[in-house]
C-alpha cells in the first residue's frame, strides 16, 4: 500500500518502527495506514495470514518490529498465522485485532503466540499506546538502574538482595495473572496487581509500576479492559524478571 499523503505528526511517537499489518478489509487497511504513518511508522499491509507468514519468514530478522494480525481473514486465519510467525520469530510482538474482546478470545490470542489484542473498530490512541508498549518502551529497558543505585547509595549488596527477593516473589505472578485473565475474573486482578505495583516501584521499574497501577484501577472499576491489561502486565513482568536475572548474573 502506498504511504499516506498526510503530514507526519508534529510529535511522532512511532518513528523508526516498521509494522506489518495483516488485514483483508480495505477500509481497515486505509485506517491503519493513515494512523500509523501519521505517527511516523512505516507500514506494510498484506491481505491474508498466509502472505503475512511468508513475508516474515523471508524478510531480514530486523525488517519488522511488530505485527498487527486480524483474526478473521481468508486463506489462513490470524490464529494460525500468529502461531507460525511466533514459531519463526518468538521475540517479534504480534497484536491481534478482533471484534470480540471476551476472555475466551483473549485466551485464544495468547495461546497462538500473540502478545496482546485490540478491539475493532480500532481506537487510534489505544493502538499507538499498545505498539509503543511492545516496541519502544520494551526496548528501552525496564529498570532505571541509575535511579536504583541513587536510591540506595553504597548498598550494592542490599540491592542484589532486593532484586533476588523480587525474582523469588514475583516469578509466580506471571502465570497467576495470565490464568486470572484467561478465566475472565476481572475482580481478582486487583489483588494481584496491587503488590506488584509496590514491588516494582521499589526496584525502580517505573513502566511496570505504572502498568500495574492501570491494571489495578481497571479491575477495581470492573472494566473489561482489565483482562487485556493483566495479559500485558504479565508480559511486562516477564521482561522485567529477565532483565533482573541478567543483571544479577553479570
């Protein structure tokens, strides 16, 4: 698809990101192209899941930073396409686009290897935020190490102990969040997100703390988006745990 003729946003938030969008509906293609190009992203659109798989498997490893995957498409649906892409490039985030946002749909998206899902019709702001969360913010690192050392000056051993306790206490939370989201229990999410918010703040994992707060608030307000946020929180926590482990092993 040709790039949009609309000027790039004065403060583009997706500069440097190349997105592969699998979408068969022409109107949806136009909307995605316009929204993402306006925010500075490069967009390549294909019309079905099979073509998306072929594009990823034949492209250079760093050709795309994210895949947008429609669920209902001809030739190969989004679930099967996501499974094949995830098997080929497990670190490449895939965001499902679906008209159904219930717990069953979320579980199917997750099982196919998708990192998150977004409901149709697409909300531009929500889409940009979600893409940034799985690309820009993830690649920037999850912990402010300089701030952590400044918070506990001269206490390297204490910091290592703190990080060790974080790993021990929060590793089970990843599976707990995903299981709770999968069963659709919105109210049960807040008691899980609340202590994570505090723990992540103590180790200066500021993005994780902010996401935990949003998730907790959505749960307490009984908002359906709490289920999606819980999935995203589990993925962010997983990345933070990996970063802490690498730091302790260095």
